């Protein structure tokens, strides 16, 4: 019986691409962007590369932008792209329109809710604040506030204990094959993959038993899983 649902943040509850749309408008001021590119060109390059490389790490993403895209007039120094984008994420965060109604629906049905996200405390807490999400969760685990982050199993086990459920009574919903699907599976949770990026970039990792296009599908999915038990 599923009693708790834990969520990833970026690409799951937080519309990273809509946020990148806003960030792309600022990128010329921050980095040596090719002046021949339009704002739409910049956005499309950022999203295309994020879609295909962000799950492989920020270094790989920046290397691809540096050497296999027309975005910059010169290669950036190490971590330059990440720091520019993360800085703007402190100022703008766009939620999916269905996120809050979905969380409200799950809470009204009596499920315990949690958020497990990697990243720096200051940045992730700022996103959560701007999105107005904090009040919907019984527990929030920001990796930068703990010794272990995903793909360690520790965040999932910690949250299950805090919620008072066994790991096999908790669903974990996220978009990253390694950090979300594989890590939560190893912790004993039931992984659900959110197909936001439309990619599965780590073919060596077994796919999740359930896939949804958005978290809007989660309430019905959980009800169906519980009904089948």
C-alpha cells in the first residue's frame, strides 16, 4: 500500500524549460554569447543541450555548449555556464500550472508528501520559496544541507523514516535515471519516471516500472496501484 509520495524538484514540479526561457533573455549580459543569435536561438540551444546532457553532469553540458554549439564566441572557463544559470535561478522560478493542484489533491486524499532535491541550500530553498511549495510538504530534504545527496540511498531512507513509512510504502517521482529512478529503487521505494526531458540518456540503467508525462497523472496512478494490491 502506497502511503507517501516524494518528489524531485527540477523537471518534476518546477518547469525548468519555462524558467530557462526567462534566463535566456539575460544570458547576453552574463556570458560571451554569439551576437548573431536571436533570443529564440539562445533559448533553443540551451533547452536542447539541457535535455540531452544535464543528466550527465554540468561539466559535460558546458563542454557540449563550448565545443559543439554556436552559443558562445569563446569557450567558458570551468563552471561558467552553471554559475550564470544558477544565479538567475535565484531570481525566477516558473512552476508547472498543475503542480499545486496535484499536491493539494494528494494531501486531501491523506498521502504524506515529501520533496527530495540535490543542490545548494540557498538556491533550492529560494526556488521552493518563490514557487510557494513549502506548505504542501511534510518533509523537505535539500541535499546541500546533508552529508549525502542523490544518488545515495540515504535521502530516501531518511525521508521514509521521517514520514513514518517503510520505503516500499513510498513512491518517488523524478526525471533523472540515476539520481531518481535507480537510487530510489535501491532504497526500496517505487520509482516513477517523469518524462519531462523526453530522453533516457543512461541506457545501462533499468527503466522505471511506471512512466508519466507530468505529475498531474500521479493521483490516478497511485490510486490504481493501491487498488491492484
